C-alpha cells in the first residue's frame, strides 16, 4: 500500500470511528488507538502536501475569518408555538384530529442550543448557516465543520438541507471550564459564542455537538411521517438525541412529558421542553403556518425556574414612546446557568400588588432566556422601604404624566433616551434594516450631527460621517450605502418602523394586508381597524392617535420627499394569474433554480408546497425528477414543464 492509499484508508477509518463514537455511542477502539490513527493521518498530510476533502483533520478549521457572510435561507425557518398546560396540549391534539383521522404524534426533546442549518450535496458537507431572522442567517460553514458529530459525508446522495441545534453538552461544558481562562456561564452561551466566533479553532476547542431534528429539503425523498424523517436522519449518521416517541393521546403525551421533566436535570444536554408534531405529514401544508409558527407542531414548555434574591435598587428607564418603566437591580444570583442581576417590574401598581420593597428578598423567575421577572415578596427586613414613584423623567427632568398605572415623559424632542430609542427601533433589522447604526453610533449622530428624527438619517453625507471620531472612510461608506439601500421598503416594515405603540411585526403585516397603502391606514376609521385580526381597541386607538398628530404626518411626508419608497403590491407581486393554485417542484429546471422559480410563482399569486397531495394543482417537473413525480402520476395530478408555467404566468 503506497502512502496515498494509506491516507485514504486512514480517512475512512477515522471517519468510521467518529460515527461509532459520536453517532452510535459504541466505540470499538480506545482513545489511545484512535489518536494513533488520527496523528498518523496528520503526519501523512504534512509529508505529501495533500488533504482529502472529507479528511477529519479539517474539522479544526483554518485561519480566523474576516467577517460573516449573510445568506438567505432556501426554506424559511419557523419558530415553535408553545403551551404550558396539558389542557392546552389536549386542545392542540384534538384540533389535529380535524385534519387526520386517528392521528399519531411524535415526541422529541426541545433542545436549548443554537439553531443551525446544514446543506449537503452529492453526499458531502457543503455549508452551514445560523437561523438569523428565519429568512437570512450568517454563514458559519467552517465553524460547524469543527463539530465532530456533524458528518462530512453521508450515504444519501441527493441534495439535502437539515436543521438542528448546536449544543455544548454538560460534560463538554465542565471539561472546558476546568482549564478556561474565562469560564463559560452556561452551555447555551458556550455554543452561541463558539459558532459565532470568527476563529474556527476556538469553535473546535468548545467540543460541540449537533443534534438534528428537521429535514427542510431532500431531493427525491417523500416522507409520510415524522418517524420516517427521524429514521432517515439516523441512517445518515446525524445525532438526534436519545429520545423519540410516538403517542396517540394527550394522556400518553402527558405521561412521557412528566417522565422527562423529572430527569431533565440529569441529562447531558440542556432542554427546556418537549416538541410535539403531527406524525403524519400529508395534511401539514393544508394545516399551514401562522406568521411565526407551523400550526401542526407545538412545544410543551417545562415550568419556569424560580429563585429568590435581594432587590437592591430600582431604575426607571424611558422607551421610544416616552413610557417610563421600572427595572429591578438585584443581588446577582445563578439561575438556570445564568448570572441574573436585573429583572422586570411592570409598573408602580404591579410593584404595590406584589408587595416588593427596596432591600427586600424577592422571588424571581427566568424563562426562555429572556430578562427575568420579579414574582413577589419573599421576605422584608428592618431596612426595607417602599419603592417611590418618580415625579420627573430620569433622563431629561421633565414632569411625568400618568395614564392609568403607566408613566410617560412628554418631552418627545428633548429627551435623549426617547430619541435614541426611536432611532434604534427605526434602524433595526425588522424595520429599515440600516446596518452599522447601533445605539452608540446614533448617540454620536444626535450629539454631533443633530440627528433627531428618522428623516435626518436620509440627509447624511459621507463628509458628515468621516469627520466624526472613530469613523473611517470604509465604515462611513458602509453606513451611507446601507441608508440608501433601505429606502425601498415593504409597507409592513415601514409601519413597524414608525414605532406606533403596541404595533409589532405581525400586527403591522395584518394592517398592511388589509389596507394596502399607508394612506389607507392613515385614513382608516376606528371601526375598520378593530375588524382586523388581533387589533383590539387599544391598538386601534394608538393608530388613530398617531396619524392625528400633525408632526407625525409631516415626518412621513419628509421621508417620502427624501426618497423613501414603499413598495406597492405591484412591485412585490407581478400578477394574480396563479392565484389559488398550489405547485410542487421536482427535478432540475432548464433556466431557473428551484428557489428562484418558487419566488416567481409566489409573485404571480401561487403557492409552493414541498409535498404532493390530492390538493396539489400542478407538479412542475424538470430533469431527474424523483419520487414526487411518481406520486403525482399515481394521484392523477397534472404534470407541467418550465415552459408551461411561464405561459401560465403570462396568460391567465
């Protein structure tokens, strides 16, 4: 055997032992024997100057990356709706029975890590991306390559995109902290910091794992159940956790969830609940999605963790709408692996209701990695005292106005915290998405360039920015270019960016869908507004009040005069010629990639589904079409070509 043949043998041998150890949990050689094979391979690579594409030595990564590249997900990533009671879980399972006769449900761990999407082509690891906002993530291909439980090659040769959770096990966490110069607070932070580290070598030092739970795309494969997907993932050497159950009733689900709840703290991975999915996939597209969640899946969240600590102080902070809210400053305490020093106090009436006082011991609860909440008084002492409601704004000193239990600073144009909070919201990813403008930069813009209103951002020039401290030409150019790119914007994002009280992304989308233009929203009556789903009387009145303010209307007009353009439905959609039709794509098209064709179908009013059913209108088939084509023929679904669908788009 020559040296190159020996190298190929070692690559296959080490990869095989990695599968045995990380996937099957059944190592067949000792660590010492493994190390001997591994380092023999390293030495051969150095000697020959050759590194094979699937070599396990490449998991350590190369030099530190300059920056993360953004990538649009081919398949949108959704979050998971949650329930906390078995009554709500029972309702969800009964709802599914309306679509599927005698449904079964899969039950899996809800991992508490960092979501990662991995793509394979021709059986080889191709790329990895973080979840990001569900539509656009960060490319972390080299970081994820260092995770030894991520297979670099898989048996399946079709194009495959999977989703899972990057995890740092408790074992790896404790081992890392024994020698770390800066110990990690918890495994969740450990994995997030590792994946988002520009140096893949640092990622490798964390000794992460990847647990896979979802198939986003698998060319030529059609799964009838979640159980089949789970089996497919295991067959392709992905870790899936040591738990997967099929249940038929809420009673069975409740028994299983309670068992896991009792032992969750003894697991080597952090979980914060269980995921329940309709096992049968045939009706998933029909059941559909909300703006955030698949309706055919649910997460059961375990009871939030609680502890008590000393409430040392209360600070009052001003938000973008002028609302002044209290935050509790706590004696730092460990809770669910995090060091907690601040917690939410809603308003003065909430404070009085809970009976909490300065220098008192309070109960706090932490849930979903968000800022904890003060639940109530645990114990008061001789030096405990009432929390006083402020009379003036903590930022600008203006007299506060009280509306019900809430306090407001009315000094809109002279209160720095309000101004910066409004601008930060306006520039945020979900709004105008102006990259590079964080709170620190916006404070500098306000102080040095007199940026007070949204429209002031669109008057900035290169010469304004490069004269600022710490603003070099490249940074200034990037910000100016980002401001210019942001000028074309969808109606819902524009509406959200205005910062109208209680208007979140979903409500902004609902209003945009109903009224179509900003003028229609501006002129909508109270009665018309409350007809919109999830728009109650408070939100409706907030919208009325916002557009009744002459200064707000002037600001919107100034934005338009400076080049801001709200994309019309015509800009976003090309026609309604495919309205009411559902298409399934399979195979390789002659002139379009499948993502581009899917986007084109949607712009003409059609809908794209991943699976063929009796409700599928057409299957668009290219070369090397797989099982979806066979299923379409079996169901009698009409099969069309790229030329056919382009003709349909042009001619109704």
